[in-house]
C-alpha cells in the first residue's frame, strides 16, 4: 500500500481487520504488509484482530519482518506477531509514524539480525499498552522493543518475558533504553547481563511472568496466558488499560487490571 489516496477530498485511511498473513516473503521492506501513507495528507492506519505469522524479509534494507507503517497515525490493536524475521530492524513490526498506539498485542518469537526483535520504532510518539512480548530475539540487543532517540516511547501494563539480545545482552535483552510508563513486568532480572529495566526504577516488577504457551484462548488471535499465581495478575493500572483484552473480554471493575494482552 503505497499512499492510501491521492484524492484531496478522500478519507485518507488504511483499515485492515480480521486478516491472517502467513509465510509471505519480501526482499526489502515488510514480509507481509507495507503501509506507506502520504505525509502531506494526514492519514490514519488501523490494524485490528490480525495475525502475522512466519513472514520474512531478507534483502535490501531488510527490515520489518511482517509489518511496516510510515507517516500519520497508527492504531495497532488485538493482533499477534509470531515467528516473523527480518535481516535488520524490527523482526515483527516497524513503525515510522508520527503517532503509534499499540494495544492488546502479542509479539512472540520474532527475530532480527540487529535490533528490535519484536517491535522497532524510528520516530514519533509511541505508546505500548497491555502488550505481551515474549521470546523475541535481537541479533545485537533489544529483543523486545527498540526505540530511536527521535521517538518518545511510553510502555504501560506490558509483559516482557525471555526476550534476548544475543551479541550484547548488557546493552539490553528486552529494550535498548528504559522508557516512561508503569505497571510492567519483566523476566529475567535486570541486573548484570540481563540489561535494563523496561521502565524507570520503581515502575517495573522483576519476576517470572509464568506464561503459558502461545495458543488460542477464544479470541480473534493467539496469546500467552499468565498461569495462576503469575505476578502479571492485577499488576497493571486500570486507568491506563483498554476496557477489553485481546480476547475481547471486558476487564473487571477495580483499580488493578492484569499486565499483558490477556486479562486472567
């Protein structure tokens, strides 16, 4: 999708809902979906209830293993990125938007040769809310999320589990720098070679998240459910969370909702 519309009176919108992209390949940007919007015509991209699995990109710029989005505003919701790979940046998804909101999403076992195994952002105001990022791998570091200094990134109510930075774990297994936010959970520990806390001191709990396997739990896409006794349960902050989880169940009334994409 190279510019959603050149008509000045049209609604500049890209909407992808309830779709599955599996085992597609590309030689430059985005193994599955390349979503460019015209910076001169403010556009909004919506991706909801979609699955991106085993897509890859290997040549050229070699980034955005499954999904690439540029310019305007991105709303990425209730979707799962599983087993995608990139030759350079962003094994799962790559955002170069003015604003990106990633909510109730799962990034699992995505890989890239350099940084940002799960999610990579190069600019803009970026917010991840109630996402689960597990077993993603960055060939250098930042197996979970990599954010350039030109981005303003906030992470709330998210679970980071067993993400790895292969060549330089001390630079960050889960992330490349600590972000603003609260209600997050990460394992392994932040000390030593495990790297940095996801968010600033005091806002990230370090403990085994006790996640189950990636599977369908009755919703539109798969995720990893926290097992009974997981510290992810009731860890999140309710005023920051969306009213439903990835499985489209209402979150309960109360001050604390679960971290991650699934409400236990």
